[in-house]
């Protein structure tokens, strides 16, 4: 699951995180995956650390939780889970297949449509996020394609070597 990109795509969650990133502070986050029965709960605590103080201790500011196709944010774990389970507070997300070339192409097409919608509504902040998402997907496609070409070249070399050895 590419939780970071889902977080960036959700305007409400990304705005809440951005509001924490003020001058003189550093924002840190680290995902924890908690298996619960037959599902996984992704928990991302977001800490704010003051850079102007010696031995500053990180302070928990927000928690993002995600499970299945829902994502939510709260001030603490209880709030985040309540928001995740509430249809009014959670956001349904579509998990995309970015492990295959066809999956990435579908994701790029969808991201481009999102960009067109943001452009039509003159939502400049969302346009920026959509462009970043589109660029990220294109880089993933380039990497996957390069890896695929390298594998194909190696297979061809092995096939040629086997053919020569059989002669």
C-alpha cells in the first residue's frame, strides 16, 4: 500500500499535516503495521520536534490510520480509529496496482484525469499534488520498464548461450 501517496492525495489529511510543518519544527512519521484478525491496520503517528530547543522531545500531534480502502486522521489513536469507522470522517480510497506495467498505466491515466478535474476547478493546491502523483507514477513506470528490459536482455543472452552450447 502506498500510504504516503494516499495521504498526500486526501486534501483534508494533507492540510492537517501541512499545518504542523511550521518554521523551527521538524515533522517525523513512521508507519506501524498491526495485524488484526484477517486484516492489517496501518498506523502512522506524526510527531513534531522543535529545532530551537536543546534535547527537544518529539510531541505526538496526529495519527493517521488506514485499513482496507479507508483512511482517517485523529489527534490520538482513539480519535483516529473512531474516525476510520465513521462513514462521515473516513475517506474511501482506491488501492492501485503499481507492481505491473499495465497497473501503472491505469494509475497514470487515472492520475491524469484527476489533474484535469483539478485544473478545471482551478484548485491550484490540488493541481500541485496531482502533478507530483503523476510524476511519481511515471518514475515508477520508467523503473519497472528498465527492470523489465534488463530481465528480457538477460533471458536473451542466456538463450543464445544455451543455443551455442547445444551446437
